[in-house]
C-alpha cells in the first residue's frame, strides 16, 4: 500500500527509523498521501574539501524540522526520504522529461499540490553520508541551474532563485548581473572550491550563472 523512497547516500540516525514510518502510516487517515522524514548532516565538518555543501546544508538545517517543513509542505518536499501511497505514485510518478540533475523533486511537489494531495512531515531523518567535494558540488549546482532554465515553464516561479530572477528582469538589472558575474566568476569560483567558501558568494554565483545561460 505504501512505497518507501530513500536516497542511497542516506543512513538512519538510530534504530527506530522504520518503526516511526510504520507507526505514522498506521495512524494516517485516507487523506494522508505522503509522509516525509527529513534530512540531517553530520555534526562536524568531515573535511575542508566538502565545506561548501556542508555549510550550505547546515545553514538550511533549522528549516528542515518537521514543524518548519509543515509550514510549506509542497515547497519543502525532497525525494531524499519519503513514503507515498502506491496508488498515488502510480498516478503521478516522476517527470521523464528531466534528463539531467536538479529540481525534479520540486516539480513532483508541485504536482502533489495541484492534485490536492496532502503531505505529512515527521522528524525521522536520514543522515547524508556522501557530501560532495566543493568542486563537484559547484558543477552539480551549475547542472541544476541549466535544468531549471530548461524546465522553467513547468516549474514557474516556485523556485526561489527563478522568482528573484524574474524580479531582477522587471527591474532591468539582469545585464548588470551578467556583467558583474563575467568579471568576478573566476574569483568567486576560486573561493567556492577552496576550503573557506563564502555562502554569500555562492548565492551570487548561482544568480549570475543562471542569468548568463
């Protein structure tokens, strides 16, 4: 009746992982269609070489509690760790037009919202055990931004970065963003793949890269 999706890089944080899911779906009424368990990262930086992804995820972690996710259940949906009713998944499934990394889970969350299907968030996280090196994460971010550009008609402005991009378009500031990115991209990349990446630089890098596609 239920399908459990887990990322292969995640590991339960204790021995009650399956128990919590079993109890939750046993108590769930018919109007609960998806249950999301969440994600956490190691308490300490595993290595300076993975500091970009680690700092980025740890900054977001306060927003990953079940309470915070429940405030925006569709926007916070991630495929890293969730259960879904089998008949619901067979109706929706993943969009096969996504051929590259990035944003497929965002579209899945949008489809859940459009069909009025309910998401229940619980604190039952997997810990991410495979944090990419800074350079690999930066390249994956670029790939995800290209995916966002390709799929922007489907995703709309539900992605915050695209929402800000449209706002900059209305303000006619995109040419300036492109120019600044062209001038600063080598220095930004040097910082981001180094051992002390700056997350503000990362935010601008993403916008500049996206505006330059």
